[in-house]
């Protein structure tokens, strides 16, 4: 059984009945339930298709935050080999919200940086729910500078509600760290590809996503602030997050139309959490294609990024 979202109730009811019938069959009940199971499975697939072809922006935000969705460490484990993580910013300490280091992607050495939320209480606390502190962004800068020095491409996996807003983080220069990380992305002489795998929240995301090519998974979101945060500011009521999500244009489909991103990676029916292996494999194919296109373009990667981000909004 999956962790069902509120709007998935019709699917949850059908899949619950299927599970009950399968238990009857496993227990040796003298009832032929094969036909009924097949009928319910067909109805379940149809219901899932109907639900997911008409998702609202707020519902997509819920899918993007699904606890069973593949996280950064899952992508690193499945797509990269010989991963050697780097720790610490050489100034204050280590930040587990940012995972980064060097690895091989289909045989090619490169740097990989990502935000990790964790998948249970212990790991979520360890990774601070993917909300990086200044030392995390300074670690990202350190990795990017090393990649630039050795001519290694950079890939980033974005999944954060935003940078950590705690007092300690602010005292240690959170805004400055985000700005320097963004600047480091823009200054790379090597190609960089970013993929938003869940949430892309505010400066916490853009700090490692100012890339030559930026892609989003089909049900991910990308915005200057979370829907709850926007609702608190606009209406002083965080419960109006649904309204904020609708008006903020946070979905991959909206952002592709506005040319903020370069493409969308399709997810399995029902979201990436229903088939993690498939969505990770699709992401790997998109990353490979993006680097091939960049290398074939024989371009100045710094100038390409500069023009790309200056062009956002010009034609709107």
C-alpha cells in the first residue's frame, strides 16, 4: 500500500479492495477472485489516470513533497559510480543538507551536488529536511571550484523547501553564502546541468540550479517562495496555500511555457513514488542528453548561462 494523498482517495479505496481480495486468495478461501481482482485493477488504473491528468498546482505540490518520492541519495546511488563525497566548508563545519562530491556518470567523471531531505525521522533531522545552512552552500562552492579547476562537468539535484532560516544560519551569513553559490554556478567554465527532483524553493534552490540546462520532473515545483509562505505574506493566512500555488505558476508545465526551464522529465503514472526506478532512469537519460547537447554546441558555457538567465522574462 502507498502513502495516499488526499485527492487519491478514489484510487486508495479501489486498491484497498484489491489488497483484501488478494489476502483472501492467499489464505486459501474457496472463492475465485481472479476476475474481480482484474476488474478492480483496471478501474484503479483508470481512476489513477483520471486523477493525474487533471492535477491542480496545489496537488502537484503535494506530489512533489510525497515522502516516498526518490531523494537525492537515491539518484546518486543509481546513476553514479565511484561516488566520493566531500564534507565541510573548510570554514565552519559540515552540513548534511547538501550532499556533494565526485563520481562517474556513465564512465565520465564529474561533480554532483544535491539537497537531501531524508526519508525517516532520524535521517530528516540529520539532513535538516533538505534546508541548507551557509556551510552547505560554501561546501557546494568548494566542490564547484574544484570541478572547474579539473575541467569536470557539474550536475545538481535540487530538492529543498528553501535555505534554513534559523538565527545561527543568518548570523553565519546565509544570504551571502547563497549569493556566492549562485555566482559560482554562473562563473563555471565547465557545463552544468540541474534537475529539480521535488521542490525547488527560493534562493535555496537557485544557489545550485543556475545551470546551462535546467530540467524539472513532471510533478516537481519551482518557486521563489513556498505556497504556504506566499499565503502568509499575501493574506496573512497560510491555509490559503492552495490559492497561492494556483497563482504563482510553480509547476513544470507553467515554467516551461515561460521559458524558465529547458524541459520536463516525464514521471510514471501516479508520480515518481509509484515507480522510483523508472523516474530515476528517465532522469539519467535526460542528464546524458543535456550534456551531449552542450558539448556538441562548442560554446562558452559561462556566456551561455549569462545569456540564458538574462533572457528569462524578455518575451512575456
